[in-house]
C-alpha cells in the first residue's frame, strides 16, 4: 500500500522543518484498493481548529471517480460474500491489533484535524475499536434460526445474507469511532463499502482504511470517496448501493433519509440531540457534579451524547454555585497540550453560531453565570476556543434550549418535582440520551419507565451502549428502523432469507393437491 503521512507531521517532519512549509497534502480517495488523488478541480481545506493551519486538502470527488468506487465495490462483492465468515472475522482480529498498534498516530491525527484533546482522541479510537472487536464474533451474531419438522418431512430455517454495496456518511465529531461503527460491521457481514468521511477531518478514515488493507481486506471491499452534498446525493441515488448509514445533523440526515429511501434503500440515520440530566436532591453531590461537568464540557461539548441541559429538582438547584466552581477550573487549550481539558470547536462558523446561541439566551432573560466567549488561549490566539459556559434560568421556549448548541455550553433549568422534570425532557423533540442522578431506586425506576429517550443513564452521564447492545437514539435523534451496531446493526447490513425444505421418501406421494398447503 502507498504510504502517506496524514495529520500530525505535514508541516514539521525532521526533513521538512516548519519554516519551509510545502503545499498541503491532497487527501486521496481509496478506489479498488488504490489510494488515488482526485482529478477534481475543487478542494476544501482541512483546518487545524487550534491553529488555523491548513492540514490537507480534501477533494470534491468527481462523479466519474464516484462511479469508479461503486464499480470497484460491486466487483469485489461476489468473491467477498463467498469468503468464509471465519476469514472475514480474522481480518477484523488483525485490524483491532493494528488499531491498537497505531493508537497514538490515530489520536494525533484526530487532535490535529478535529481539535479534541489527545486523551479524548484515544477514547474516540477506542470506542470504535470495540466495534471491531465485536465484529470478530460475527459468525455467532449473524447466526440464523432453524425449526425442524414444521410439517411432515419439512424444515424451515433462516439465514442472513449480505446486501451488496453499502455506504456510510460521517460527521466531524468522531473521526475514528463513527467510521468504525459502520464499515467493520458491514464488511464482516459480507458487504462491500463506500465510506464518505467528514470533509472537515478525513485523515483518520484513511489511516483506518490503510490498516484494514494491511490486515488483509481485499481490494474494493472498502472504498473511500470525499466530498460534500454532491457526493452524498450521488450515494443516495446510486442504483448499486443498497443501504446507507448516516451520522450527523438533522438537516442532512432527514434529507438523506428521504432521498435514499425514495430510491428503495435501507437507511439508518443518527442525528442531533439535546441530552438532559435530571438531578434529584438526594443525589450524591460530588460524584454528580463531577459527572455533569465532564459530560457537558468534554470534547468541548461536541459529542452527540454530550450533556447539554441540567434540570435541577427541588433543593438541588443550590448546587449551581459548586457546578460553576468546577466548570471555571477547567483548562481550555490546544488538544496537543498535556494540560488541556477541552480543546477548540471545529470551525470559526461553529464558534460564531455558538456565540450567537449564547447571546439569544441572555437576550431572552437567562442568566450567564459563566461566559466563555472572550477566552484567549496563549500561543493559540487564532484557535476556535470557547470556554465552559453556563446559562441558568433557562426555559423551554428559548432558542438556546430548542437548538442543539454543540459546544461547551451547559443550560440549567429547574423543576419542583420529578414529574415536572420528566415532562420537560419528554417535550423536547430530541430523544438521544437522558440521565438521572439520584440515590432513590424508586425515582430511578420511574425515570427509566417514563422517560422518552433512547439511551437512559442512571447515575451515568453519557450512557452510550457498548457494541453488544445498539446505539438506540429515538424521536428526532434517529430515523430508520435498525440502529447502529449490536444485533440491530447486523440486521441492518443483512437480508433475511427463509428457506423451507422438504426431504421425504416420494414413494408415499398423495398426488396433486391444489388447496393451500397447511401443516395439519
Ligand atoms: P453534518 O450533518 O453537517 O455533516 C455530516 C455529513 O453529512 C458530512 O459528511 C457532510 O459532508 C454531509 N452533509 C452535510 N450537510 C449536508 C447536506 N445538506 N446534504 C447532504 N449531505 C450533507 O454534521 P456534522 O456537523 O459533521 O456533525 C455534527 C452533528 O452530528 C450534530 O448534530 C451531532 O448531534 C450529530 N451526531 C449524531 C450522532 C448520533 O449518533 N446521533 C453522533 C455524532 C454526531
């Protein structure tokens, strides 16, 4: 395989000191096993959000190149689907080993392109690695069913078969984890795959693909095309693509869901969120406040399961001052700096949008006990930094509450009772995650039963299930029927075929019978 140096050292290798910067590297597509530069004349800069340096340039892939990628995936499918499941699993076994080997390189690339801290970037890789580990047991997860003797001499069994060419469209916020939610499950089920990474941070996808090739994935089984709307629309429309996995915003996700479904494709679309934590007055104070701060400000709030709203119930509202102290103590810095708790947000536009949403809160009467908008990080003055921000006295009609902010901003609301708090959460259009902090089993059980969110935490702030379960957002946070990874993920990437077989001695044949066959 061709070797390319993504991410970390494009400007500062020993041979090429940063004072002699060269033209940024062009990010190649991966088509039929070869990393090839696009012939497109249109490119987008991949920008380090801590420094504004151009890390690389990502092409808006031409339609011809896109078609080549789909043709490569289609060509690879017959051989790959007939490759023994044990061989496919073994490639995943090797891939997980290689991901572990290159964990630091992957993390450095993620921090360079996405901005999160190195430790958090390792977590990004690790949560994806767990899906690869899960795919290593695909033969068991994918097992069919069998009922012997459904009628005289007749057995029925079901098998799960791959669909063909599948595609995945990724967001910027988890450059490793989300591609790894997609292609390892899809290809181990026997499909071939077209991956479209986020145009903001494509490096990790390429590094992972290179590792998959090193692990033995045959040419054409995994292909990568870059681009934005046009590439996405081409994926939705292509007759040879059977299923589309999407993770990202609601605007893109609902468009993709509608457009790809209209072409008869399966779609699983994980979208935006507004994740609430209900804090009961009987909760254990220190553990709860630490969890709230970590879940609200980790990854600069750019996780789909980040905590964005706290609902303090009864006496717990007095804890706001302690929350403020903890939030203030967090260190904002470039993700490569060892002391950083949170890094920058992804872009100048994202920063402006977050600033604006904070201001709408203030303008509509909320308090701002902590305002991170004017932060300057020494040495990284042009980075897209926002300090931890707390907005209090928030009400459900405010724009800052209705919109997903996707930044280091925690909203604080109040409720008199658990019923009132649950009602607030349930009225929100999103249904990704919701948590309760309490020492009461009764309150926890009521919350678990009545809350309308797909992923529920009880004293757990970010309840993202491990891959033997599935990622089960609901309401406006998900469109489709079959969720990502776990059994649902296998069902998404396979078609059930149900076979009825008859083997009996034909000497006793009872002649032609035109009535509907029954088992009586
Ligand atoms: P985004 O929707 O802007 O981009 C996601 C992908 O869609 C990218 O590959 C992009 O090129 C493409 N895209 C963007 N706009 C498009 C359009 N109009 N038409 C067609 N394609 C388009 O999302 P993002 O900003 O990269 O990611 C952040 C969002 O992702 C947040 O809303 C976050 O909650 C969500 N997210 C959800 C989950 C989840 O599992 N529910 C996980 C991670 C992120």
